[in-house]
């Protein structure tokens, strides 16, 4: 297995350096989603709603049949076979997502095939941190761990006063929360929130109104919902204030 992964990684890195060369025009809005389980199905249908051309591939005839009328094209295919991908024209796509679930070896093989085909944006789903590390070393441009990331997000919502939480890779987060008293009653520029707590209020929503940008002159009222950005620990601490 170690030799197998080493060989795949070498192939992926070699191809990644030349990815995107000779890309045909008009492929920017075409994407292949490989694996039509819960994650792949949800992703593919959302991309269709955003006016992308989506080709869905899966080895399951039942899954493909279910998606035939939902996607631009759906096909039963073994994406671990690079010749199959070439016949389907996947190498001409601007993006591809490997949404395969529990079959780690298939996930690795498909990712390698896409990188070797020169697809410029390869997204791959990982089911564990170890799986994600392998995909990154292989050369995948983006690796996501949807179950892990959703678990972290829900944990923040369950244990605190946050209404929503999004964390970025570089220890930076965005939080929606009810405004604590330290941020209310006076213009934001005079609250000292940024200097004292290390966070920035970027948006505000008052009951019955839409979200709007926050400025130094904005006066937040008790009960307002605000959007705050900053270092993860800082926004977590700020959201816990009364």
C-alpha cells in the first residue's frame, strides 16, 4: 500500500504542475461529481440550481437512475478507470468533485486519475483526517471533511450563544450571534469592541429588517443579531458575553 500511494503521489504532483494547460474555452461552468451518495447528490443538485452543467457519475445504477432528470447528465461509470473518464470528456471540465464515501482506495484512485487528466480544480471528500492527508499529498487542490466540519460547527452552536459559526483554515472565524451588552447603546466606533475583544462587527440585523453592513456610526440595540469576524478564540469569547 505504501508503494502504491508513493507512485500515485508522484504521478499526481507531476500532472498538477501542468494542470490547466490547453484548457478549451467554455468549460468554466461544467463540473463532474463522482459519487452520488448523500453528499454528492446534495452538491450536484445545488450546483444545478446555480446554473452549472453537472455530470454525475456513480457505479450504482439505482443512484444514477434517480438523478437522470435532476442533472445535465448522469452515467453509470467506474471512475477508477482513467479511460472511462476520458471517454466521458471529464478532462475537459474546469472542476471535478470526488464525493465517494467509504471506499478510500477508490477515492484515491479517482483523485489521481483526475489530476493526471489535468483537471484544474479537483475537490475531494475525505472521511477522516488521515484520508484527507493522503489526498493532499497526492495533489488534490481542495480537500473537505464534511462530517467533521459539520460536527465542529454544530458543537459551537449547541454549547454557546452562537446562531451560526464558520471557521476558516487560518484560525479565523465568522459568527452570527445576539449582540452582547458591551456592543450596544453607542456608536460601534466608541464601544472599543475591536481593541478590547479583538473582533470586528461587520453586519447587523434588527428584528423585521434585513441584514446590513455595520459602520463606526452604527448603534446596535439590545436584541439585534450581529455578524462578527476575528480569530477563532476571540469570536468565541465575544459570543459568550452577556
